[in-house]
């Protein structure tokens, strides 16, 4: 019998928890509406209650650790949330130490996009690959870079902000202060905005733009061509810089792959000599919104070697 770890996905609307064994098999999962009105202390209580229930059913001693994915900037070294606009009250909160003390187990904090990239490497489209980049197309664009099987953090844990890579110097203004960020030209929000500018409707969503494309509407097709071009420009730089074998895309716009991918690959090939010479793969991620949860569960597994984890839980 092997041990298990627990992944926590601290979302703005949902708190999701999964127990995963060391082979990546999901043993148990819980999804609860997140309530931040009582402050971080109340959320921590909620997490602890949920984890204790899982421990009661799976066994206390077999738990190897807990990984927590946070949508925002975190201080990896100190386990503190630096900025998370969807988690009111969490700024400056030392969530890692609080959970570690209360649960008496290893707790590892990570940015949610980084955790998702790790999840895809462990159990998703990146199985068997040790160097990959994941781009998550949502309201913004999240990025995670895995190098030699490890999350690339940069010196403060803020590496991988690929959504804010400049692709058009005079492009759309971004909330970060820059203009022409990738996420302003290729996220789900950007698809909706482009759809509006094309006259597809003043309230149109990305999914509805996709619907128009399915019906062959040339304006919607032009939107996805534009999105593909933007992604191709960004990917070309990433391929040229990293020379990784695999780049993954995930998020709501993925069903529109056939509409944006041709322009994406054309742009990528045109701008990346490395891609032309090496046939780098750009593919769909496989785990969807579970990637962050699975990756979070992998954090403590990765932190402790298997032997240490097994010894810690008394099975060797
Ligand atoms: Zn930006």
C-alpha cells in the first residue's frame, strides 16, 4: 500500500481538494464553494476540516504532504501570499506555516499556473517529458515553465508570466501597465473583445464567437486567425529561447483549436528557425481544470523523494 498526498486548488469561486496516490491516481476529491467573507482564517479552517475528513477515510499516517495552488503571486521561500486579487484578505498571509502547524505535515505553496504545468508533466500531455511550457487561456493567460522536471521560479517565484509578454509594441493596453501583452490578444477575454470589435454583438462571449466560427461566419474566423497569429508570435519567442520539446495550451478556447491553430503554426514556423529545424511539438493539454489540482498534489511528492516520503509514512 502506497502513501498519498493532497492537492488544494484555492480558486476564487471554488475550493477544490484531491487526494492522489504516488502513482497519480486520484483517490478522493471534494469541491466546495469558496467563501472568503470570513477572511483567510475561516478559509484555513475550511481546508483543515476537509483535509481531516479525507485523512479519516484514507489514514492519517499515509499522508505524505499537502500542496496548495494559489491564483496570484506568492513568496515561495516564506510561504506567504504576496498578491492574489481573487482571494480577498490573503495578501501577506502566511498560509503555508499556518497549515503546516495545524496539519503537522509538509505543506508546499505554489502559483496555480505553475502547479498546472507540473500536473500536465506528471499525469497529462507532458508525461515522459521533463521540459515543457503550459499556457492557460482564460480571462488572462497564465504560464508555467517546467525545466528538468522542476518549476522554473526565477529569483522571487514570479517567472512564467507569459501572458504579459509583449507581442505587439503598440497593441491593446493591459492591466499590468504594458501595451500589447499576449493576454490582450489571445485570451478568452481577448476573443470576446475581438468579437465585439468585429460587430458580432456587444455582449458576446468567447464561446459565442466560437459558435459563429462553427457556422462559418468570416468575422469570427478572422478573430481566431488573429488569436492564432498572436499565439504563434509568442510561441516562436518561447521556442527560440527555451528549445523545449513541448508547449501545451489549455483553457476555454481549446475547442476552437482548428480555427486558430493554422495561423498559429504558420506564424510560429515563419518566426522560429529552431522550430523549423527541430519539429517542436505544440499540443493541447489534457487535464483541463484538474491540472492545477493534480500538480498541487505532486508538489510534496516532488519535494520529498519517494524513499523519504515512504519512510516518513512508515511503509518501507
Ligand atoms: Zn500585461
